[in-house]
C-alpha cells in the first residue's frame, strides 16, 4: 500500500483504522493519525508516531497538520458517509495521489471513487465472506481476490496424501495450484513437482473458489 520509507496518514481510529495505524507503525512507517474523538486520540497516543484531534473534512486543517507532506492516506471513516466523502475530497484537493478509503456499501464506494479515492475497501463485507468460507471447517484460512479466485490454507486432502504433486496432478485433476506446504515443526516449503505430501500437512493453494472448496472437501 505504501513505501516503507514514507509516512502514512490514517484518518479515523475505529476498529479498522486503528488496526491499520498500529500495524503500519509496527512495520516501521511513521504514522500521523487523526480522529475527532478525544478519547481515541488519547488511547492511540502511545502507539503511533503522532495522533491529533481534528476535523478531517476541513482541507485547511489538514494542510496545517502537514497532510501535503504525505503521499499515502487511509480514510477509515465508515459510519459518517458525509465525513468520509468530504475527507477524501479534501485529500484529493491537496494533491495526495494514493488514497485508500473504507466503504460501507457500493453506492458509498462509487462516490468515494468519484471524489478522489484511488483504492476502496470493504473490510466488513470481506471479513463476512471470509468467515462464511471458513465456517465449513474444511478451510483453515482464506483470502478472496474478487468473486471467483482465492488463496486458501487447508489440510491436505486424503486422496493426495503419500503422493508427490506430479503424481496427484492437482492442477489438471482439480484445477487448483498447490503453492506451498507447511509441515509441523518445519519451515514453509515452496511446492515443486516432486514435493511429497505427508499426513497432517497443510497446503496453500490458489484457484477458483468453487474448485478450492471442492478440493478441500475430497
């Protein structure tokens, strides 16, 4: 999302924005966090480089805080759609070229894109889909890319245990690609044709969502 050497502006310190700010800080970014809630400002003061109470819809206030020194910003305001849109507009007017914004629905997303957001995310929607896929208990982890493709972590299906990947031929038979293998007590193994699958192995696979689910359920 942003170069490690460059600071990031995070606006809105709810669950999503707060997690983004703290994670960026741990990754070595300098973070300027902004929120209108003094309680959240106080809470995040020890965790990020700088946190201030301010109205992010005011372009002049953002400019005084040094927003023009940033190339990347995350607008994590979700419930107040007007504030979300006006903040994105203010950042775009100040010349920021990499604006990530949280949307609550498709209409909100379209407005954000038209007012200057370069990337729009749906954290609640995406997490809901992820949980739904994980609830079938066949998948251990799951990340979707659009509506059709995903990368998933799953227990090695019984039919391929004891076989090298070239023999099980997962790509041709099941239309999934085994990217790697995680074996208890060992480092992650990048999969190659002669990688042997042991009982208890966890696989990282990519492919169409329906194919991954069918493969996991064998």
